[in-house]
C-alpha cells in the first residue's frame, strides 16, 4: 500500500501535526511551520524540539516535510529578494535537520521574463549557498515542479534536471505535483498518459531523484498554467490518474501528499484521504 498523506495544520505547535494527521488517516505529513504568505523561518528552542521529537517517536516517525513560504524567488532580478529567499530557505532547512524530519519542499520562483537559461547560474549560486549555510546532515531540499505561469521556473522537467545537475548535491531532490504537471502540459487523465508522463520524468529527471508526490486534481485544463487544486476526482484530471499513479510499483515507497481544498474548504481532510485509499486498494 502506498504511503498516503496530507498537508496538515500545525497551529499551536508543530508536534500537533502528528495527532491531526492520524485523525484523518494520513501516513505522511507536510506542514507550513510558518505562515506561507509571510517571510520567516521556523524558530525553535530545546523545549519545542523535545516536544516534536517525542511526538514523532510516539507516531512511529512517518515521513514529514516542511513546505517553505510562497514568497521565495531565487530566479528574479531583485538581489535583495533573492538573498532574503536564500536566508529563509537555509533557515527552513536548518530547522528541518534539528527536528530530524525529512526535508523542505519549495518553489524556485520566477525569472520575470529573463528566461531560464539566463537565470540558471544565479539559481545555482543561491542553492549552493543554501546547502552550505544550512549544512543539513539528514534533511533534503526538494525542488517542486511548477504550473508554468508568469515565467516560473521548473514547469518543464528539463529545467528541474538542469538545476539538479548544476547544484550537484545529493541532498537536493524533487517533488512532483500532479496539478502543476497537468497545468504545464503533461497529460495525466488516463493510465496510458500517466505511464507516458512518468516515463518522460524518468528519462529527463530520474525517479531516483523523486522523493514526494503532491496528489492534487486540477480546477483548470491541460496546459492552462493555472495552479488551482481540486479535490481528488472532482477536477479535470480525474480519478483514473490517481488510480494509475497509486499502482505504479516504481512509486510504492514514495509519499503521496494531498494539498487539496477539502470538502469544507479547510484543506486536506479524511474524506480525500479515503478517496486515495479506495483508489489504492
């Protein structure tokens, strides 16, 4: 059975994410440790670390990831914004390592029309600096594929591969988002399409560099470049995609993490976890 998880509320303390995940039946966890629309990295002290590690031990240490703030842009023209982004990512990664969790998922940002090739050296410099400043011993930094709007980096698999090659650090891996891939033109609606897209990922990026799948249906169509998630089976991708993904033997050890709006518009819920469990069954 694949590891099916969810983005979970961590209000009141990161350690609460474990009990909330268990309540919805999630076997893997992602959280925003700080508000996603504001600058800042997780602030930890010995008491918070101890509480978190105790909760992790009690839960059996399921896969656990931070999602970094949405403001990060390592590709834009503003050097101050890039530097702030670098510092924020380094802080996130350091905190992930202190807590003993798996890693940090993030969006690289937008080149604002300059073109990917022009900004790749800049992105590379900042990513290398993040890894040097954080010096994580366990936690990984995961580059997420993008939906493709507004010059955002990472919509094409080739761009992900180029960043991995340029950084050349085994602690940097990737996260694959189904909605983002569909929005950027990768067909996902049939088992055959899923097989073809995964084969393309394997050819270009490599499944050995894939650590997490974000499981999201899409409110908009193929190639729309719109990043709008829908509940599983209620968007324009449909259940066939997720049934096919959940039965790929090459993905059986990879966490599938929901980021859907939920049936009460409060984020991932037990009902969407149950949909994936049914499709995986």
